[in-house]
């Protein structure tokens, strides 16, 4: 889940109007980095499949991960705050990897799907 997808996947959301799918053991705050005019990019180092990958994170009215519960692994942070998490076969990002020049997040996701395909 990316941005809004992450919000829907979270187990705890700061907005009672949101009915989440409760797929990731995280808390989220909607639009926590500000309005559309406050959107920004930032360099990120992500740990994907045991390898560190650097890319430019694009944050557009991004949510903030306010808490990470047991079973959820932080794959990337920005200024000490999680921006990408994984729990089992679910991934969540507060940024938009599809707008980056890097395919690393997508490649990692495809490798996860292949792993599940062969395991099942």
C-alpha cells in the first residue's frame, strides 16, 4: 500500500471516518506532513531483501507512521521516523515509489510475490 493504501492497511488510523483493513500492525496519521503545497522529496535508504537501496522518496500529502507494533519490520526511515514497513507479505510506504526513477521497491515486491507463488 502506498500513501492512501498504507492508511487503509493500518490497524490504527487517527481519523474515525476511515475503516481500515487492519493488515499492518501500525498507527498512521493522515496528511501528517502537511497540505499539497508541503509535498517534498528526500533521499531514502531502504533495506530490501537484506540489501540497502538508495532512492529519492516522493512525499505527497503523505501520512506519517506514528507507531509500529510487533510483527512489523521497518524497511526505511526518514529523520528517524518509519516511511516503509513490512509485515508478512504486506508492504506499506508513506511515499510514492512509482514516481521515483528507481524500480527497487517494485522489484522487491515482485520477488515477494514469486516467493509466495513457489511456497504455496
